[in-house]
C-alpha cells in the first residue's frame, strides 16, 4: 500500500513538470521561452497545491515520494518505447 495518497492533479502536474524540464534540457530547444514559462507555472502549481497543507503532505518525504513516483512512470514509458 502506498504511504501517500497524492491527488491526481498533483501527480499530473509533476509529470508535466518533468516532461517540460526534459524538453528544455535538449540542445537548442524550440520555443524555450514558452517552456520556461510553463515550467514556472507548473512549479507554482506544485508548490502551492493544497495537498501540502494536509498532515500527510507536511512530511518532507512526501515531496521526495511524489518525484520518485513520477520519475518511475517516466522511466516505464521510456522502457516500453525501447
């Protein structure tokens, strides 16, 4: 059983953040200004999500777990494509 029950919108925002970050990390990304703005908006959405005000979300481990879970999803997608 998962220790943290993250809201779906928070998980999606973190997944989108990872995807946007990867898009910016390529050499000479296209539309870099728009990507940077999107990354900033997603960062704000994640940082100020109401989940972090709950007893479950106050734990620093919750933020680490969110990133770990969304990275796992990203890794599984890339393994399936290979």
